[in-house]
C-alpha cells in the first residue's frame, strides 16, 4: 500500500504492533486509517501542547518529553458524509469559546503545521462495543461535561509524585474531563481499561499510547527515522517541537 511501511522492530509497550506510515498528508492518513472506535493521538505545536509534552517527561526513564499532547475518539461518518470525532478540548473561534466534551469534524486535524505527528490506535472492537462508546460519548456531549483545567493541575502533581497516580485526582470535579481522561473514561465504561492501576483523571495522552490492551498503532511520522537510541530501548520516539 502506497505510503505505508511496516515497522515490526519497533513496538509500543504492551501487546501492540506499529505500522509506520510516511509520505501522506494528515487528510490522507486519517482518511485511510481512522474508523469508528479508534483512538486518535496527536503532537501539537502550540504552547499548551509543548507544556504537556514537557510534563510527560516524568513518565520516561531518561526524562525525555512525551510524544503526545492530545487524545480523541473517532465517532465515524455522519449524514454530511464527514468523519466526526468526540473529544474534550478547549476551542476558541473568534469570540466563541467551547470548553468541554464536544463533537468536531476530523478536518480539525488536517493541518500539518499544527499537528505534525498523528497516530490512530485500532483495538479491533466489535460494532456493539463501538456503539456503546459512541453512546457514552454523546451522552457527555449532550450533558455538557466540562474540560477541567483544575484536574490538569492535579495530574501534573501526580506526575511529580508517582505514588498518587493510582489514587483519585486531588482536584477532581464531577462530570469534568481533560482529553485523555475522557478517552480513558469512555473505554473503562465499556469494560476496557486502557491504563490499569491508573486513576482515570490522571491519564495522559502518553499513557494511552502505552496501553497494554492489544492493538495496532498506525503512526504518521515526519522527519528523520528513529535513531539507534530508540532501537535499543525498543520504544519508538518521535521528533519533538
């Protein structure tokens, strides 16, 4: 298949296979690999994304920044023939601010300058499992679950004190989720725990990328191929902003 290179020598942690994809635009990549029930990960270039990547360095034994700054869930095609996602995000458009769980078109992630690295995690779910995830996501959209900046602070504290990560987020609020906590919540409600032993509201995008749940990761990576250091550790690293 054009643009695809299977890279069996590099694995994420757990029972995961990685398919390295090159020479595709974001639009082409998502059009080819995104499907209902999959999880999306991106590495953004904004200041907020950079701060998240830096905070995730505490998850790496060598102290390197994380690979992923945002996570979302692929809902599928709608009546407009567009692929939609469900995510918890802070989105500002002119004077309109949306803060919380929301639906957006997948086109939001087509810009390579804003999102140079993307991944799609495919867990091979059944149609019934996908329907359950979408229903729960839409319920949180309809009831206006909030995006929690406060819980992000609690997660940052837990990254500094790892013994807190399995406990309830100290700054937890009802019906509030930041991006990766929202995705983890959806799957746990469906009986699939993407990060066992970790409190939902301490889940980072990096934690989702390391899930032990068997899956295939389709990775769109630009730039130079992984160096020797990545090969020695067995963990695929990506260029950071």
